[in-house]
C-alpha cells in the first residue's frame, strides 16, 4: 500500500479517493505555517505560482546581506588571504600584485552574488529536485519544484536573522571564516588546523540547511503524491549533490 503524503509512514490510503480542495491562505500565512504545518502549505500551493513567495524570500535575503555586509566582507578578505597563501605556496611564480588584483575581482563577484544569489540558488536547487524526482518516479513540474524550494528556504531566513543578531550583539572582529557564525559543527573548528574537506563537510551540516532539506522532502511528497520516504530520498540526494562543492575546497 502507498502512504498518503503528509501522514506517518505506514498509513495507507486509497488513490481513488479525491483529495479535498486546497485551503486558501495568504502569502504571509505561508511564511508562518511553514514552521508548524508544512504539509498544509505545500498542499495549498501545489498548483499556484511561486513568484510572490520567491520575490519576498529574495528581498529579505538581500536585506540581511546588506545588514551583515561588514562582517561578510571581513570573512571574504580572510578567506582570500588564506587561499592566497596556499596558492602562492603551490605556485611561487605568482606575485602579490597578481593576488591583489584578484582580491578586487573576488570582492566584486562575492558582493553581487550575495545580493542576487538566493533566487539563483533556488532555481538551481529546484532543477536538481525536479530532475532527481523524475529519476525516482516522484514527478513534479519544474514550477512546483521552484515553489517547494522557495517555501523550504524560509527557515533559512531565520538562520540569517540569527546571524544578524550575533553580528549586532557580539564582537565579530575575529571572525575569519564563513562558518564562524553558523549553526554547524564547523563553528567550533579551526579552519587552519582542520582538513579542508572535513571542515567543508561539517559546515554543510548546518541546522537550517538540514531543515531546508527536510521541508523539501515533505514538499516533494505532497506535490508528487508519493510516500514521504520517497520525498526524503529526493531531498537527501539533492542535499548530497549540493554538498559536493563544499568538499572541493
């Protein structure tokens, strides 16, 4: 027997039984209910457009980027200095002047991605979710995949808020790596004394990233009308794929 999306594993249902009409709710309710009733949110948004939700998530993300721009720039400088030292040790022909030119380019690119990166990342993750879902017979449209990814992203805004609070209340003058203010095991590790791949892996195990993956699994299950386990499988595969760049440091 299949299980009804959004129910406990093992619960059965008759596929011929019509699902009740999705309840109507505002976008604001989506942002609230996703924390305590995600199944209901995904069910009522299964056939709606994602534009307004994505716009709000993108704007809020950009505002947090602006609020934290000082410490983010500080982290980027520290990361660049760390990478430069490694590159010059491996390639003695590189000069300080060449590295300095690269710093300006990196800062410009990093700042731009910081402000517009969220919608780009959502579209990429949605494509991966759509593709993986097809491979495991949990079919959703790409539009549904974008909606799922956008709604699943909302708790990550809470992570950005917590970072902003830390920046406001703590002395961040010694923050030198991207995970120093995160809710991940890497927060408590020394990037200079830890294997880069291990450090990247621990950094990817961030509370809000895992929360995002769980919500993605629920969303796939609800919108594709498949057992919850299959939705989690899609989310797990997408999570692993997204983690790979962290291991290539």
